């Protein structure tokens, strides 16, 4: 669902508060965090969606990596997971078996236990997980901690939305989507452990609202303005070319643009590049905000994990009518 109608509904509901609820719904963060004791808080999140690739095993791997990511983005360690499944009775059960095998494969890699779930009959397949993790309250990394002067690091390229929709419409071959698919299957575990070690000030993962949408959440929750350097933003091979054609753009892109653009000041950049900044990502990378004197260490630690951290922007003092400036 788009950001705007959801925000409208939530605005008018009486959402309860609690002193031990460290991260609630109000800051649009990746997961909720509830303090059990001074040493331990629960991190709780849920994500599910229709197949993004044809192969059910691969879809299961991507869905699990995507659902786990919200716990990693909070600096937490995921531990338990519940399946959420919508499945048509016309489809062979072997498809569901493959989806869950793929998911279990990723959960095992993440050292997360599958403890249950719920399945309903539906006209189309949807799959995802609710994930529970843990974090020391003092080490939690929210989207509200970014400070002026921080650099912003992105750990995966953009373009999964556009590439997946082009693949579904058979406008590209599987090989052309392989880099994006491999990236969607990759856990944000190592990137998260690295940002914790490097003492990041804020973090979120890039998913359905695109780079601009999730950067906006950081800007608002942290009360800073953010400058994004479009030329420094990594994109998957072929994504820019695909973004040039309107037919390849998922509908979510224009929804994201409609909602976010009033707060974005955009310089002279190619329309295809601007499109990619709003492209909805599945299992996207972490966007890490980090103080300047810790930046080199973070990049070094990421490199040691085989992760290419791109410096895509920085935070500045809150000013003016804009929230994000794209250069
Ligand atoms: Co998230
Ligand atoms: Co999420
Ligand atoms: Co049930």
C-alpha cells in the first residue's frame, strides 16, 4: 500500500503508548522495540508480499531476507519467525513447499527458528514472515539518531523494483536480473553487525518507499535535512536503461513520487536516475548514518565483509521548506 493512505488511517486511530515501548508506530521505523529489562528489548516486525520472481525457492529466500532485514536495521539480532501465507487451492502444494524451503534456508543462515505461522486460502500467492529479535536497549539503532554532519552509506544498489517488473513482463532475460536477484537474497546481517561495531548513529533499510521514501523517514525522525548525491548512488546493471521506459516502471514509483516530492528539492538530474531514487526495493540495502570521524572505519569494516558501502549523501541542519535535496 502507498504511504499516504496508510498514514491517513493511522493518524485517526488511538495508538496506545507505554514507557517501555522504545520504538512505536509514530516514527515509521523498521520495527517496534519493547524493553523487557535494562539489558534486553524485543524487536518485532512483519513483512509479506506477492512473488517477485517466478522460482518459488528463490522467492522464499528473498521473502525471508527481506523480513529479517527490519530487525537488522534496528541493530537487533533476529531469533524467532512466524510464516504468513496466502495460497490458492488450485496451485500444487509443491510450490508452497519450495517457498518455505527457500525461506528456511535463509532462516538457517541467519540462525533464526521458525516457530509457527498462519495460512489462508486466497486467489494469489503471498508469503512473508513476522520476525522477533532482541537488542540491548542502549545499542539499538533507530532512524531518529542521524545528526548534522553525518555521512550516509548505502550497502546495496537500487533498481530491484524496475528489474523485477521488467523480468515479470519478459522484457529482459533472467541473466539480466541475476545481480538484483542475488542481492535481494543476501541478508543484511553482516552489514548490520558492521554498523553496530562502527557505532552508527542511525539506520533504516530501503524497501517499498524507495531510497527517497526511507531517507525521508530518517530526515523527519531525526529532525535533520538530507542531501543526496545522485551520481554516487549505486544502481544495478541495466536499471537506468529500463527506467527510461515508462512501461517498466512499477506503479509504486509514481505513488512514491506523488507523496514525497513536495518535500524534495531536485537539481538537474536525468529523469531515469530520479525514477530509480523512488523505485520500491525488495530486500534493499541498509542506509547507515554515521559521524564523519567513524566513516572510514565503517567503510573498511564493510569492505572486509565484501560489502561495497557507497557514500550517497550527508545530513545537514534542519532548515527551509525542504527535507531532502537531490544533487
Ligand atoms: Co524497513
Ligand atoms: Co518492513
Ligand atoms: Co492460525
